[in-house]
């Protein structure tokens, strides 16, 4: 048996149309995920079902809409992503059980996502990524064709496409050249004997990496609820679109549609 380089898995959905980024569904649990949801819920009454019907579908929907989401934690999916580093940093919070909390400081909600990451000593880290300490990176970069700007007022996290008279092509070419020069410096440092873990520090956040992501059905839904919304950043929303397509049939089986996710199930 020999090791081979990672290849695009069968059934992968391309993300940006650049021939590089993708999401693929690698594995799912064999047990019927929908039946597992209702049986996890019914165990409270010491009951179970052997077949899934329309009443069960309504029960699944009811459970999610009313925040009774623990029965959704018993089925798991493993996805293979190839994405820019900055997209991975947004996606990293969605772990196996996707536990999340809200924090309030002086009466205002604040995002402290870093504290919600679950590592091996807790419930198991479900995110395994290519290590820049062990491998030398390939010069693959995400380069947008259409650039966005922040609006002068309103939501500070929002971004809108810059107008047609903006030099999108020129900005694209400039970014490509910046990436090329950064990668040349990276390779030169390695050639001079610098460790890869140090040499990589000059590489930009639009460098492509790859990872395996294992997540519960509850976690998939939480990810989609947040990242399919129109105000989510375009790049991670594109990956959410792909994830949704890969699990569309499973979600329909438990009564969940794309529109219901975008509108907010719970």
C-alpha cells in the first residue's frame, strides 16, 4: 500500500469556478438519520419506531423549530473541503456537536467564538487540516474577479460589489502578483534552510488549504442557518451552498427546506 496525493473526491461540488476550491461529502452514518432523530426524541417515553413516516417528519420539524435540537446530534457527516485559509477560520467553529453560546458584556452581545472550539481533551476536535509545518504549500490562491467594498454606513460587516467603473481586472492582477511574490519569498526561505513552519508566515490568507470536517446533523443545520443568509460573507456562503446541496435530500426527509433555513428555523 502506498500514499498518494489528495485528489478531488467523486461528487465534489466546485465552489468558485476556479478549478481549485470544492466541497465533497466523504462519509455519512449508515443508520437512517431521520429515524435516529425521532427515536432519540422518543426514548424519553421509552418508545421507538422501526419505520419513518409523515408524522415523524412533522415531529423532526417541530423539534428543530422549538429548539429541541439534541436528537439531531446523533447523526454525523464528514466533508472534505478545499478552501482559502480565511474561509476555514470562519468555518472552524462548527465542531462535532457544534456547541455554541451567547455572551453579554455591559448589556451588549459580543462574539467570543474562540472559546467555543472543542479540542481533543473535550468532545474531540472534528477539524483536521493540511499542516504547513509538514508539507510545502502549493501556490494556489483564491483571487476574486469582482471586488467588494464596505458601505459608508450601516452594517460594518457588510460588503457590496464595487461599481463597474472600478478596475476589477487591475485589482485582480495586482493581487495575483502580490501572491506570486509572497510565495517566491516563502520558497526562497525554505531554500535557505528556514523551517516550513517559519517560512509560511509571509503567506496570505487567500492561500488554499484542505481539511476534513466531521459534524453532527445539528451542527450542519446551525452552520447553514448562519452561513446561507444573504448577509453572510460571499465566500463562506458559497461553501454553505455546496454543503446544502450535498445534504439536501437528507434535510428534506426531516422536513427542512432551504427557505426555512434562511428564514430561521428556531
